[in-house]
């Protein structure tokens, strides 16, 4: 859709309270469009008071509806953690999963107020345009979508922040541009994504990022902090003996891991649109909780099940990144992960020190497949070493057959010969 096509529609604009949000909102109002603005409360750590978004937007002449999505965001974090759904470079999909929560939450509020168009502020170069629009399509097929930063008219009028600020000032709306930003930040309960501006240069160190959810490892305490996490069916249900809801656990984990300098991932990820993007990510709580869940999986999931789990995990990670959380294949993969995680119960003690996570102990694992006697290299009542003779004789049949058939290649010798 273009601006001129919005007449006769009530448009719900997804806003953050920033320069872009104010510009689009004011421009639509100037054009006579019926506009309402909405923002999702995702427990974003860069907003000390979510009501500040509404206060910043009020200058445009709108009243912003704030939708409480904190519990839904926490449940989404747990879905990602159970699936171990990390994308390129170990990125915990913090922005990708948040878009599903945001659109789901805002669509309900928009439809209650008679909106027939959802407007988002994603650019035409990134992933978020795909996520916003696909989630709108699948959750509200009758809702239209307006992307102002793909509208040639608005792109021509506002090629940069300078033009946006000048427009708002002419409209009598406060517009603080401030000094040129070194990078942009997107935040939610799961973590923060830093990208763009100076971070687009691969000669720029991630050290330019000023952490919000924690501290740099060098600034963390000079002592190991221990934390105990109880995992049930692949989900953390208690920390240090205290039963917690997903929202409570995420908040506590973010605080505990953040203060110990556990947070940073630097990745060159493959975008949905085919380009590569550099991101620097903070996700301290996800790192800590994910570590604990993974430790229990290692004890309770057998070898072949682990292979399947890894495939399902990779599928879910890609689906979330691509804006396809609610698709049938994602549902099937999540059901498979639930099945494989059903017996993943255990208590994990973890040590944290200056950006590092240490395994300390794993106890109370009723379905553990680990047997000390079987694994021992010393004499024990476990696996009888002599019983391996028959196993190896069976294995040798295939090995000898392949060798005699000339199908074995010394790849190391080939490589050494080429050097």
C-alpha cells in the first residue's frame, strides 16, 4: 500500500517513540489518515518506564496504546531455550522471536479498536519487514499492511534523519536528533541486538558497544558466582531453590548473568533477504538458562535422539528467524522437541566468572543415561572390555570389504602431498 491508499482505513502504527515513529505518525495524520499508535511492553531493558513511549508519541497528537506482552515474551524465550534455537553465530533469535510476540499482541489490540491496516517501521533491506508482514498475514488474513519505508513518496520526502527532524520541527513536534549514533539497538526481555552504523564496518571492534544488560567481562566481579538451576522437561523452573515463573526466571537470570559479564555474541548472519548482516548481541539470561538446559539434555537424550533433536532445533531456529513461528512445520518440530525433552529433569550448578560459564555439577536426574561404571576406564562392574571383541569383529567386516574394493582414500596424504 501507499500513503494515498490509506484513506478510509483506520491504521494501527507500531511505534517505539523514536524519530521514525513520530515522523510516520505525523505524516499520516497530516494526510488525513485515521491513525492509532501501539507499542508492545516486552520488558525491554532500554526503557526504564514503558509509559515514556506514550509520552514521547503524545507530541504527534496521538494516544498510544501499550499492550502488555511481558508474559508472552517470557514464554517465547522458554520456547527458544527448550529448542536450543540459536541462529548464525550462536545468536539466540532474540529479535526474531520478539517480532512474533509483538505482532500477535498488537494485532489483537488493533482489531479491538477497528484498525484495518497495520503499519510497521521496518526498512526494505532487513528481516523485520518479512516478519511483521508474514505474521500479520497468517494471524489476521484480512488485515492490510503499510510499510512507510518502502513507500516511494515517504522515502523521497525523508531520505535521512535530518529531513525527519526538520519536518517534525515545522509541525511543532519536538525532534531531538542528537549526535550521530554509532549503532542502533533493538531490545526485549530475551536480549538486545546492536547493529548498523559503525558496526557495519568489519574493522570496527564490538568494543564500541556499551552493554545495557550487563558489564564487560573485565568489569565483572573477581570471584566465581555459583547458581543452581532446576530443569523440568527442558525448562528452568527454579533458581537457587526458588520456584519461578518464566518471566521471573528470565529477569533474575538476566541480572545474575549480566553482572558476571556473560552476554556477548558477534555474528555475521545470513538475512532472509539474501544479504549478510553484522550483529552484536546481548542475551545474558538466555546464555545462562540455555547452558543449564543443555547440560540436562546431554545426560538424558540418547545418541540417535540427539541427532533428531539437533535437526529439529536447527529447523526451529530458521523458522523463527524467517518469521514462520506459527507455520505447520514449526508446530511439528516443536512437538518433536517436547517429546524428546519430556524426561529432561535435573539440577545443574553453574559457576560464572568474567564472561565464562563453568559446569560444576549435575544431580537429581532420574532419567539419566550416564552410568559411571560403564564409562569408567578403571576396573568396575560396568561394561566388560572383553565383550567389545565381538562388536569390533562385526565392524571389521564392512571396513575390510571397503578397503579391498578400493573405496578408501587417504585424504590426509592427499592434502599433505599438495602442500
